[in-house]
């Protein structure tokens, strides 16, 4: 069946960690940004790995799954990549980690608008807020790579004009009916974004301080007076369901955590099973490493301060580390069986 309104999608297999995606849309806001910035594009997305991205929009800084990101036209997105990419592996890896630091931070239209006056200056950001271009530029700047003149105030067009970046061809393809159906289905990331925003809003009210991310919450808790309130924050985090969010995927996609389930799927060819397992193995290895670091981080914080806040995150990330270790084992199981396909 041909979809009545053809859509396009970004081919994840053509991307590398640290790639930058510029997009536009048929909305009034997108058109206004493009006119104001004299650019073909109005939005910037940071690709972390395997279709997982971070970006800042009106809902704040949050993850984006490119499998759920449809384009109305093929020319409404381009992909940029560092020139001499292989020479910057350590810096790119650092930027991919750093871009998560601002998860949950609020979006600021005003700060974005200041870019028109300040992008040619070296003025540092005035507000503890984010917008799409700044998020991406700051991630690279933190890794020692200044893609634009001023990472704190910049336009989407500054990336396409950057001498350090090059365009990547053949990244946009026609979306299949199956891809469209998945893209428009309910996304767990929307639930995660809602939880994050609820937690940050509560923390700001509780502390009477402009905290915008979990790292900023941890800094705020160094204040003895605010530290007395951490139990209330911990209770709120538990009430949102944030601590169980990561386990939703186990119920929706049990095959990721049990190789036997994937092997017994009758409507998937062995070749497709092997492709899925190899993709999952790559993702699982990265997630195991990430959750191990977070587990250690909150373990030492909890041992030092005894906060319920850190105890619950230690327990969460310990479980997530175990879960994604199982995911790795499941992928290895399938690869061992089908490796010669």
C-alpha cells in the first residue's frame, strides 16, 4: 500500500556519532526563523548514535529518535559531519556525552533571538536556558572544537557555513509504510520528556532556584539549606514514574533482552534477525558503559551524603546496567547462532 502523503526519513545507517542534522518544516515558526536567519533551515539536531539524538525545542532539551522523525519533503533536512572525521574520535565521543548534560533544561526563544546581535561577538550566554543551535555548538565547544564563531549565540546557518563541517550525501530516503506507522505511533520519549519537565519544574519551586538539569540539581544540593529538602525531591521523582521509565521497553520489546524470543520470530528472516542483533549489540555495549558510569557516580555520592535522591538513582542505574548487560547477552546469542548468514 502506498501512503497517500509520501514522507521521508533519515537513513540511520548513513549517520555517524556527532553528525549534525539541519531541518526545516512547513510551520509559521520555522518559516519565520528561516527568514530572520536567511537560511534554508530552522532547527539543529545532534546525532549521538544509531538514530538517538538530542535537541532543544519549545519543550526543552530532550532525546529524539530519528525513527520517529518524518520529513514532508526530501530537501527539508541535511546532514553535516566534521571534516577529517576519524582524527577527532575522542573529541566526538566527549561531545556525545556532554550533550546529555542539559537534558531537561528549558528552551528560551529570547536567548535564541539574541543570536542576531551577538553571534559575531564573544558574548557569553546570559540565561540558564537552551536553544537548538546553542546546544549543539556548546557540546562541540566543550570538546575543544569551535564549529561557529560564538557557541553561545548562533544560527542554524552557521553550521552549514562552518569550514569545519561538510555535507553528507544520500542520507534522506522515502519512508516505507511500516516506517511511517512506527513514527506516528505513541512514543515513550514523549512520556520521558513530560516526566523530566515535571521534575525540573518541581525542583525550581522547591529550591526557589533556577535549576534546569540533574547536574544543576546536584550542585544545588551542596547548599546545606537546600540539602534538607532532597527527600521531598526524591519523593516527587518517584511519583512521576521516572524511576521505572527505562523498564517500559522490556515489556514492549522483550526480544531485545532475550535472544530466544528473537530467534523464534516467524515473520523475520534470519538475515534481518542478524542485522537487528548486531545493531542491538552496538547499542547495548554503549549503554552498559553509560549506566556503569552513572551507577558509580551515584554510589559514591550516596556514600558521601546519604541522600535518598542519590540512593534511588544508584538503584535505578544499577538495574539499568544489569538490564542492558542482558541485552548484550541476547544479541551475542543471536549472532553466535546466525553469524554465518
